[in-house]
């Protein structure tokens, strides 16, 4: 579940933004919990720590969105901030405090969806989960950040963790469902790659932790898109 906060003093704008966020969740099978505030002052230091994404209107009341974002960034260095504004030039200074993007009002579907996709990729970079692998010797917990890639070997999955190879009897879909939110993407039908370890890629191969893996033709465009988005290009 991704916790989203909207700070917007125009009720209609807030409702439209909330509706589009939930629509993105339905279309992309992603769960969101959305909280709406009409004033930045209501975002206390304790409350702001729980949010993953913050949509901040710049033109607010006594505490404007820029000042609030600077205050919030001190308390939550990981929250993804996206400005919502009537005037695009007002959002430029936000990049100095690590604002991901800005959306010009009235908010439309495609700019919002694009910003959300980038936000989720940024969150995935920081996500580290425990993956329970059912080996012959019992369950083993692998940290997602330490897995370089997962490959299919016969009916087994092989998790590559440094020089170790951990095997379990399972389909690749199992690993994909667990690891996709952590920045893992298929480069072909047999490999699931951790993008943080990709050091090079061309039309044929991806270099992952020093190993060249074949990129399947049907996977190439999606893989390259996800890699570029991960790298912030």
C-alpha cells in the first residue's frame, strides 16, 4: 500500500486529483491510501513521516507549498514530492529540495499518471523486502537489495546473491510478484533483473553485476523504459 497525501485548498481540484490517483491504482493493480489536507499547517512533523508521495499545491494560505515542502523535507527525506500549480514557473525552485515533478492545473490523466509512475520507481529504489525462499534445507530470507538477478533453471528459480546461488522449486511469476515493487524487471522470459545492478545495456544484452544477460526482443522496449526511468533519465 502506497500512502499518498494531497495538500490542496481547492476542494474540486483535490477531489479530481484523488479520483485520478485511485484510477491509476485500478488500471495498474497498485494500492493507494489517500489523505487530503486543505492546509499545509495540518501536516505535523509526526504525520508527514508516514507518507510515500506528497502532492503539494504551491499557492496555499498562511504556509505556502514551497515553505511547507522545505519543512517536510527535513523530517522525511524519502517522501516523493510533486508540486501542483497554476503557474509552472513557480515550481522551478522545487528542484532544489528534490521535488520529483510538477503538474499544471487543471490536473489531467496523462501528466498525473506519468508523475505517479516515476514516483513509484523512485520509491522502489529505496524498497528492501525479505523474500522467503523455500530451499531443500528450509526457508531462507533474502534481502531484495542483495539479489542481483533471478533466473529460471529447469523447474527451479536460482537467486543470485553475490557469489551465492540459492535455488527453490517455483515459477518466475512468484519472484516477479514479490520483487517488481523493488525495482526488478524481466529482460527475457528466463531472467528477472535488479535494475540497481545494471551497469550497461544495448539492443542485445544487459550487464548485471558483471554478467551479460540476453535481452529478449519482446522485452526490450519495456526493459529499456524501466531502466531509463530508474536512472532518472
